[in-house]
């Protein structure tokens, strides 16, 4: 996969009657990176993931995962040999014990890392002889993660993986994802937990109402996005500040607040041209960028 994209879609769409779950989605997920897939509830994240895995058939468009076409049944089956998926609802065989389901899963994967499975079994304190249906939600999440990473996947896809985990479990999850990437895997995960994403992600994709509204590296977002707060003796017209990079303008009294994805120097220069009495430029976090992206779209 060196030099190729781990996930690539072109015009990927899914409709259920008149309801458009995903619209003309163009994803380009780089290999050996941790990419976060953000969106509000119902934005189309889970539907997108299911299309990538061949679980749901696209209405329109195409996609490739690890170079395999998702809309070709044979290739879709082949790609899943190298892709591990941890679902939001953690579907596992409830009648099996923890050790039974590990042994059962191991038989399907020649590259299974038993040393990894045993290490995570101890680290996650999973009761080997307890039936899966008697595990807590957090324990089922840890078991699903153990089964996924012990396969030694090329691509790890997770849908809300921290659901049901306590703070310690979340820390263990993040450590595991970073370790997988360090060993050469690509990680693509959806989450509502902005703080987690900011800690470990390399790239961020934001989807809203089925459409991609932002795709950027976290470093670029940190470097370029700013809030610019201005005060004027006489407030200029909003149209005078509709510059490249300005994503939002809000005014109150003699104050103007701009949310910008770049071009801050030009914005500040324009403020000086209009004799701003105060200029304050401050960085913004991923939470603010996310809320701005879904609000504007």
C-alpha cells in the first residue's frame, strides 16, 4: 500500500427512497495514519463504513479499500481479509466464553498474533471463562478490540469504539490505536469524543448530512484556523470582510468576530484599514472547527 490510498471513494452515495444517507462522498484516506471520521448523529458515518466493507451496497459512485473495489463482490470479500472492523454494537457470539471466541476467531486468520491476544487478555482484565453475553458493555468493547488487532490487520476500522468504556478503558483504547499505527496499520475511526481525536489523530474528515464538509490534517487545522475579534469606533459593513478564508462573521454592537480557516494576515490588514481600535487573534480547537463546519453546511 506504500504510496496508495488506504480508502478512496468517488461520488459514493446511498439513498433509502427519498432519504439521502450519503451524498457524493469523496474520501481519500492515507495509509499508515490515524484518520478520524466526525459527524453529528445521522450524518452518514455508519452507512459510509458499511459501504466500505461491502455490508451495504452503494446507490451510486464507487470506492476502493486497500486497492480492492467495494462494489465488486469478489474483491469486497478479499479486502475484508485485511480489514478488521469494530462495530458500535460489538456483535459477538454471546453463548461463547471469552476464551472460546478467541480460539474460534483465531482459526480464520493464519497471521493471528496469539502473543498479542494473550497480552491484551491480561491488560484488559477480561475473564476468560465468562460467557460473552454476561460481559459489561465496556468489556465487550475490549474483547472486540482484542479480536480485531490480534488478526494483524492492514486496516482497522472502528465505529464509535469508545462507547461504554470508562476513562481507563479509553486510555487503553487510544494506546492500542497508536500502537497499531506505529506497527504499520491504517486506522479509520468514527467518534463523538473530540478530546480523544485531538490526542491521537493525524487526519480529520467531517461529514454532515451525508456530504464531506472538511478533510484536512490536524496539523494544518492547528496552524491555520483562527478566531479574529475586532472592535471599531464605527462598525464596518460585513461585506467588507468577506475575504478568502473567512468562514463566519458575527457582529454585536461595535464588535466583529471572524472565524477563519486561513488568510489571517489579510484579515488583520483589512481591520487596520478600517481603523480597528482592538485586534485579537486566537487559535481555535477542533471542537470549534467541527461545530462551525456542521453549522455552515
